[in-house]
C-alpha cells in the first residue's frame, strides 16, 4: 500500500480545497474537517448556551399562576410590574449605584498597586504578590463574605480595635449595611481591577518613560502625561469588568447587605426559589441583561474600548499621537481626543486630574530629586503593603478562627484546637458536599477544556467566514451575570426534567467557564512554532498523530492550566449551583452558605480553610507548570 501523503496546511485552511473532486471517503473527511472540529464547541456555546437564554426571554412573557405554576402566554404584565413598581425600580437603581461605587473605589485603590507591581524589579516578589492576589480572587465569594462578617461583627476585629483605642464606647456591628456591603464588594472585585491595570501598564513601552525622564520630566509629570494616557484602555476595561461583575453579584448583598440593600440578583433569586414566580424572575433577568448591554454600548460608543483592549492587553496611545510623541504631550486633557477624553471632560474628571497633578507636581519640585525618589519609593511600598494586608488579612483571620477551641466563632481565638477539622472530615453532610464539589469540578474541568480547546484549535488552524462570531462565542458566557445563567439553565433543565441533578450543574458550569481554557489555549497556539508540526507531517505522521505527539505536548501547560482554572472556579461557584440544585445537591459553597443562615459554627471556618489551601495549591501549580503565567 502506498504511503498516505499528509495534507498540506493550505489545503486544510482553504474552504474550497478539494470540494470539486471529493465528496466522500477520506478526502471528504479532510475537506470538511474544519466543520467537524468547530461543530463540537458550537454545539455547547451556540446551542446549549443560547437556547436557555432564549427560553428565559420567552418565559418572561408567560402568565404566572399562584402556587408555583405558570402557563404559556404573551403578556407584558411581568415587565409592567417590574418597570412601574417603585420597589423594583428603586432596587435596580441601587444595584447600578453599588456597582458604580464599587468600580470607582476599586479603580482608585487598584491603580497605584498595579503601577507598583508593573514597575517592580524583583521578579520573584512580583510573582509572589500576584499569586497572592489571584489566589484570593478564586476563593469563593461565600468564604470571602464570611471573612468580612467575622471582621465587621460586633465582636469582630474592627469593633474590638475601635473599643480598645477609644473610638467606640461599646462593641458595634458594621454589617449588615450599605458601607459594609461596599467594603466587601471592593474587597472581592479589587483583584480583577489590579490584574487588568497591571496587564495594561506592563505593556507600556519603557523607552517612552525613559525618554520623558531624559527630557526633564519628573515622576509625577511622567505619570500624568505618559503613563496615565497610555493605560486608559486598562482603566476602562477594568472599570467595565468590575461594574459588570458587581452588577451581577448575589452572595455579597445577600450576606453583607441589610434588607434595604437587596439588589436585583437577590430579588431574582427570591422570585425563583422562594416565590416560584418564574415568569417575573425571568423578566427581571432580562432587565438586568439590558442594563449590562446598555453599559457595554456606552463604553464602546463613548470610549476607545475595543475587543483588543479587553483586559488591558492592548497598548494604548493618545489619539492622534504616535507612541514616541506621547512622552512630549503637553497635557492629558488637550491630547486625549478619544471618547474617553470626551467623556472625562464632560464630567469634569480631566480638569480635576490635571489640577491635582499640577498641584502635586508643584509641591514635589521644591524637593531635590534624590529625596523625592526616596519618598516616593517608601510611599509606594507602604501603600502596596497596606493593599496586600487588605487582601490577605480577611483570609488569615478565617484561618486563625478555624483553630479556636470554643463552640462559637471568636477572634482572636481563645486557644488552639483541631477539633473543627476533625468534625469537617467526619461529618457525613460536609464529606458529601466535599465529594460533590470535587466530582462536579473534575467533570467541569474536562467539559470546559474540551469546549474551549476545540474552539481555540479550530479558529487557529482553519479559516472561517464567521470566525469573529465564533470567537465571540468563546468569551460570551462570562459576560452574562451568573445569576442569569443560573436562572436560564434552571428554566431549560426544568423543561428537560434534569433540574436538581449533578449533570445540570456540570453542564452549566462547563459552558460558563469554557472561556478560560479557550483564552489560555488560544494563547498557547499562537506561540507554537509550527515548523515542528510540519516536520512531523513531512515524515509521514498523520494529522491526528501530529496533534497527539507534537501539538499537545507543546500545549500541555496551557491545556492543564485551563483545566485547573475551570476546576477551581467550579469548585468555588455558588449561585449557579444553588439555583440548579433545587435543594437536592449540596456543594461546599452551598453548605457554607446554608450554615451561615443558622449559625456560626467554627466548622464553617475549617471548611473555608480547606478550600483556601486547595485554591492556593492549584494556582501555584498553574504558575509553575506554565513557567510563570502571571508574567
């Protein structure tokens, strides 16, 4: 038998290659390979994901029947109730306000630490700080909200310090309430802002900063006229990301907010789980989607935010300038003619920033350069330390509380005991919840990686007329608030009779977290040297064998990292799992949340520490296998 000639890459990429001569057999398979490869991820992302959203939209027009029933219809009653009720409209505006305040405070706190990390010379220390930030980011919202409950309670750390220094006459609780919720929200979403800004600032050409310094500009002027304009995409991307995440947050308003801070996701969950009013819950979900879409439209319409700048990965330059001329710009307000500059000028932000920058610049010019550099260095380190304490301290407190010998949560603990860890690993309910969490997360890692990986491979190796649309499907799930994803899949699986099963959670999580493997594997494919694959195929290896023996080994770190991302995210996710469980499946986040409703046993702290340790181990493994992914 003659040796099979391996297909050329051009033949595989050409949509019309072989279409006139082969319609069946092996040649036909080769000609249609591009569609076979992409059909699998599109089945999940284009069908299984979009159908529940379409059903959610249809359900919003159904007629609710008291008693947990509903019937098909075409009524606007649900939308009329939502849009005319002072209660629901008021909570909608409150939800938007909280998200905006969270994004603004996160930006103010996050930019200095991101700038400090991006300019840090010691790579090992930068990696350590980044791993700390990222590890806290992946710890479930339930645990982090619980940590702030411990801090803000009447017997917590904040109250105890206030009494000891004389600021408080008696112990006082700082939650539930508006500002307690804001503190918790900023704590949870600040890492997203830091990482987005860090990526943007790291992409700034260092030669521009050096040129500004050589031209006589001080550090403040360089920052104001070079660094700040060039990081504008990171600012807008980080603000948009935090706003959307905060807008869809359920756990934090539920655990840290009072009855006055019941945001729209909380009201949606109540309508679904407590009132069994699926049509009205669907209408409110569509309303929340409209808010997200409207916000993104405003960002795109009035700023330079584009797909390439998401995450701050695209190096930005002031409009009308080349990077080399940015260092010689005469002012932020006059040079930023982009949409961001117009929007900032409209609200007076540009003038305020310029005024503050000028005042600071005038104040520091009276100090000699050596002293100025020393002061700025000390201030930067002190601020970075304060932010890291803010990020790490709540989790450290949870770890300390888990070792208390007392029957209730107390800080500082009155001694040392391992009894709560023993109880965690011997209590059937906690053990079952842990096994459920691990089993679901393992299946989700496989499903997410196959979905994201196959889509990344298809888009990298084949040319599609609708490639941009296919790529959008790859990141679409994470743009939808998780509470809406949970409600949409609940409606979908109720119709299929699969709600309340582990399978429903696995499918929902697998699709929702597929963007992470998609992004990581896409990056790995772009970095592969294709000559290795070409050499293997020239030596007679089939495409399948080439992928198995050459492509996958080169991508192993990206594939495993994507799988671990999906694993740890699914392990820590609450609201989607809670909505789909229908009280029949318990995971660790669900078990912790339910326990917080009825008491504060230290077993909750022990369970939280187990998850914190697991998260840190996984994130450290990702960093080691990828050769420093956080860089």
